[in-house]
C-alpha cells in the first residue's frame, strides 16, 4: 500500500459501521508503519481510541492530519 492508497482509505472513513471503521483504521495504521511513517501510525492509533470513546472531533482531526501529511509525502 502506498501513500495514495492510504489517503483513499482514510477518506472513505466517513461512512460505515463502527467495526468497519475500526478495521479500516487498523489497516491504514499498519500501512503507515509499513511505509516507515511511525508517527502517522501513532496518530491513527489515537484516532481509533477517540472513535472508541465517541470523540468524533479528535477522530476527524487525527485522520485529517494524517491525510494531509501523506499528501505531502506522495
């Protein structure tokens, strides 16, 4: 998975059931780590925790930050 695929995956997180969102976040988190973007993987881990707590503001902020940074890495 490359940065463009990660961005597409993260942008699709706005719809779906909670389990589906968690699965996509885990996939993206691992993808970031596999590409050596550990900090971005950590942010997605924080986003997963925020989602579990129903903190949608933090969830969206973390995901949007990762998408933005991945865009600069392409």
